[in-house]
């Protein structure tokens, strides 16, 4: 009976399958799938397209696909121009495919076109969903609301050791024109690839062990391909930074690059160098404020002294005139009484003398009391001037450096070999300049 069965060869059967797949229904169809196992060989791009369930754990459908070299060069250029990324595993794509069945190699899909706008939309949607979740949980603005140190000088740095961005950041801090001192500690982390998120979170955990030693955390990475920055669009990493107990500065990539970390960090800057510049600007602002206070104190002291001198000179010139006027007035009255009342001239003369004596005594007392009050005012002003004197300034912990008797106000005023004298509250120190860093 087995001899009566008409059997097909495997080749014939596969050719029948191939003929069935020539249907227009499976030709040049747009399909949405996730990219997996991408490899370029001989100019051709080989990949696997998969569809997963809503939990993103179970594969519902899978098929091999290929972009032939003559098509791949064009699609690669168009896709990277629009998205700034290269085709990579895990990326959501909308592709135009044609079913292809080869009797020897089996089923595959030929990719003839890719819609880059769909991929861009998917990335933006993912970023938007992360931000929505952070806002819903009430943590998106927590790091932004933290109080900054007046001058953040103790800095924990999360970056790849030896990276150019980290080197630029340190060079900018160490060579700032104001000579502001910063204390930094590097916590190395992977800044590219699948290990980026757990590596950075681990670095933040290490910082937290000594969190009281730092004013802020700086996360920096230099520029590169936009596709290399997708690892920073992570809910876990964004949630860690959003809830961190000290302010976080994020300086990743170029100015055009944006990740969810930029929306949750206390400060977002465009590059690692810009992060250093922002920290330096805080120090410069504090120094400018101190200089302004110093100038105000000096001006106030000078005004007090000048005003007191003017008052003293005024009173000194006014007293003789007042006394002279009093005497002249008394003499005029005396003459008037002598001319108008001859009969009682003796009594009036006696009364006038008594009045003159009384007025002279009153004037003397008035002058003495006025002088006492003005001396008390002058002493009070003198005490204020003493409080603002250079000697008292030295007692508060400041010092004054002199070269050839003149104050040194800039590092450029000295040179190696110069002899300088440092004045302190309790004495002076003579020294010789060995090195001058300007």
C-alpha cells in the first residue's frame, strides 16, 4: 500500500511553499517589530525581528530578515541622518518587508524601507512615559528643590576613569582664574552600553556611604553618537537621581542631547566643561560679595571719621562767636539802661553786673556741657573706627602680606626669591617666595 502513495520530494514541497508566498498579501508590507541580533557582513545587514508581549518578557513572533547591501547603504544613511543612531538590538522599527522563502535556507523577510520617524516617536514616547511615572510618584522635582551650598567645593564625580570629558572637567576646575580650591573624588562608572545603569547606580550607592563629605554630585560624559546615550533614558537611574539627598549636576553629551536625567537633576548643563564653569561661577559670585562687603565697611568707617572731624571743626569755630555775641548784647543793654534811667544808674549797674556774671557762668556751663556731649560722641565714633581697624581685622583670623613695605594684593606682585612679611594679630612672619602660581 505504501507503494501507492504519491510523495513529494522536500525540494518540491519547499517550492510549493515558495509559490504560495508569492501572494501580493505578503509583498512590501509595513510591519512594526523590535530589532534583535543585528550583524553586518559583506555589506549586507542580517537581523531578527521579534514581537514581545505587554510585559516584554515573552516572544510572541519571530522572523529572520535581511537588508541587501545595495539597499542597506541608503537606508543606513537615511536612518542615521534623521535619528542620529545606528540600527541596534532592542530598537523599535517600522519596516517595509517582503516575505521570501528559499528552498534551501527557509523563510526570511527582505527589508526594502525603514520609517525613522516611527523610531524617533517611540524613543520620545518612552522618555515621556518615564517622566509621567516620576511625576505621578511625586519624586520628579525632589532633587531640584534641595538647598545648594553657598559655594559647592566638595564634589563627587561619576564618570568613566580616563575619559576625555572627565579630563576636561578637572582641567577647568584646577585652572580656574580666581584660584578657587575644589575638592573632588572620582567614583568610576561605565558610561556606555548595557552596564551603564547598574554601574552608575552602584557609584551613587558608594557616594551615599559618605554623603556628608560632599556638597553635590556631578555626572559627566563627553560627546558621542546619540545612540550611545539611550542608556541614560532609564526609569531606575532617573528615580535614583531624583531622590538623591544632595544636588546632582548632569553634563552628558552635547547641547543638543537630551535625556530624562536632564529633567530630574538639580542642574543640567550642556557639557562636562560647562559643569565646571557653573561651579566656578558660584565661587566667583561669593568672592565678589565678600569684596563688596569689605568696600562697604571701609567706606562707612571713612565717612564716620570725616563726619566727626567736620562736626568738631564746626563746634570749635562756633563757640567763640556765640560768646562774643553774648558779651556784645550785654554791653548794649548796659549802655541802654545807663542812658534811659539815670536816677537808678547804680542799681541798674549793680543788676547788670549781676546779670553779666550770671550769663558768663551760664555760658561757661553750657559750653562745658556741650563739649562733654561732643566728646562722648567722638569717643563712640572712635570705638567704631577701632572695630574696623586693620589690627582688629587681623585678630579675626585674617593676615596681611607685605613686600618692601607695600601690601601684596595679587600673586603676580611676587616672584620666586622675593622676601615677604606676613602680618598676623600676634606678630609677623618673614618668608621667601619659592614658587608663584598665577
